[in-house]
């Protein structure tokens, strides 16, 4: 059984070369290759992306307390980590108040 999928008015994008004619990538009959990246292409990272990148690098300036992380990891592993449900609930209520604008 064959099913034809139409573009529904959307532009048809060029398909990458290789594996043409397979079920995953049907042959389109075009011989155009995707254009090479221009020399003036650039990427701009947001402040949040930069902060995440710095945190992922780790190190002294990452702001992550690696000793505390290891303590929590060990407590979770041996079952001694205690969860304070009241403190979590208070934090969620406080966050909800901040979001809704109520003190």
C-alpha cells in the first residue's frame, strides 16, 4: 500500500543526497545539493546559554558546590536523603504567589 504525502502548500525543501529511494527518504528527482555555509554565518548566544555553557564546563567559577552534590548523591544512593515536603510546598506556594503577583 502506497501513501502519498503532499506538502499542503508548504515549500518543498531540498533532500540530502545519499540513501535516495529508501522508505525514509524517497527520491525527489532533484540533483541540487544544499548550499554550503556562507563565510559570514554567525551564531549569537543569549546570556542564559552562556551561563549554561559555563556551568557545564564546571571548574572553580561554575557556582556549583561539588562537595554538596557528592553528599546528596551519596545520601540518595544509601537511602538516607530526607525530603521535607512542607518546605517544598512552601516554596511552591511562594513561587505561585510571585507568578500571580500576590505577596
